[in-house]
């Protein structure tokens, strides 16, 4: 959710991409600047389409699916820059989070019942991987097939937000700005409204009820806000167990950490996604200390419905549900 002062001239667009809602708010420049904000929306949709072709594990024809079919083969494959950058950031995220971010949980998600495109047996892929170019002059990059199939997960959405915001902002005047949201994660770029963008953090306890409201409202002038939550992506396994998508790499099962949701604000949407996962897996007992140690602006809701936040998060909060703190 975003709210801006009425003095700012705003134009909004809505659609769907990567299986979730996609919204763009454009803050127009000074009166007299002739710009069609629809061009920014076209740029956003084009980038999300390109990311879907490159990084989706649910498309049979995506680059990621082709790469996963070659997993364990030892081959080196030609891919587009998007997939190469995604593979590189996933490897770096795994190192920086000491393995709490683990993109190799795809086979476990499949085992638990969240199915994507058929990957088959590791090492069984053959033939070239076809890039999904943004233009005919795009140069393919080389990537080694991973030992295990990969799930880009939230990083894929974070990268789509990063790249789409950059492309959209390039179509706007220098004094314009935007806020782009995909599935509850946002990125803001360019010049913000006079009193900043205001982003509401969903209450995972009350969401979907008549009494639903946010647990906090955050002021955002630029950068990203991302959330990992057990509320949306949850299902029953074939044997009837209730599970969610946030897996613990140590057990290869849904994490039970005493938390329902973690939100992180930072300069980049992909890295905000990484730290939401890492902090979720840190658990209720240590999330506060780790967020402070890393100087992360983080908000979290425990399985008892209590709201916590780091010192950096409190400094960015316009409003919090004080009765829920603890």
C-alpha cells in the first residue's frame, strides 16, 4: 500500500506478472513536462515479461528450466545476462547468509507439492539453452550447469523490480519518480513525493479479515521494501501436512522459527529479499540481534502476533501498532 500527498501529480497502472499483482505509481514532473507515463508502464511490463522468460521455474520454455534440466551434467551453457546475473547473486547470497539462503531447495519444494515445470533427472538435459534477449544484439553469457536444480524464488522478483524500475525511470523526466510493487514488495526510484512514499506493512495475523490493518507504515524516499511471510504461499502436502515455501536448508522442510513474517527495507529489492529469508531463518530468539548487528531496517511478527523491529526500522517508521509491540 502506498499513499502520497494530494499536491503531487500521480498516475497509477495495474496488472499482473510473475503470478502476482503488479502496480506502478508514477509521480509526474513539473507541469509543462510532456511525458506519457504509459511509456514507463510499457517498460515495466516488458522487463517483467523478459524476467519471466529467463527466470521462471514454472515455465517449460524458460531459460532457468533449461538450465535446471542440465543440472549435474558438468556442461557450460550459453544464457542471457539476466540468468547469469541471477545465478551469480544467488551464489553470493548463499555465502553472505552462511547458507540460510539456499537456491537448491527446488527439489524439496517439488517433493512437498509445489510443482513447477518438469525438470526430470539431473544431468539429463541436452542441447543449447536459448537466451531470452531484449534485443537482437544481446550477447549470450556462459554459465556452468549447477550441481542441483535452482529456484530463484524471491530473488527473481527482486531482480525484476530492480531492472524494471531502472528501465521505467529512464523513460521519465529527471524530476519525476516512481514506486513499483510486485506481490507486496516495492522499489522506489527517482524523485519521491514531497512527504515521501508511505508503505504499509501487512499484518499476517489479521490479513483477509474485516479488521485487517497494517502493523506499521514506513516512509520510503528511495530503495526497496520486501517481505517474506508464511501467509500466502502455503498448501497441503500429498500426505496432508500443512506446509509453506520458506524451507530450512538444514532440514529441507518448512522452517518453524517462531515467526510469521519478516520485512526488510534497504537500497536494493533483490538484497532486501535475501535478508528477509535469512532473518526469518534466524528465528524469533536471534532476529533482533542479527538485524542490529547488520544494521538492517527490519520488522517482524511472531507466531504469537507480537511485533518486533530493529533500531533502524524504528527510525523509518511513520506509525506502528504500539499495542502489538513486544
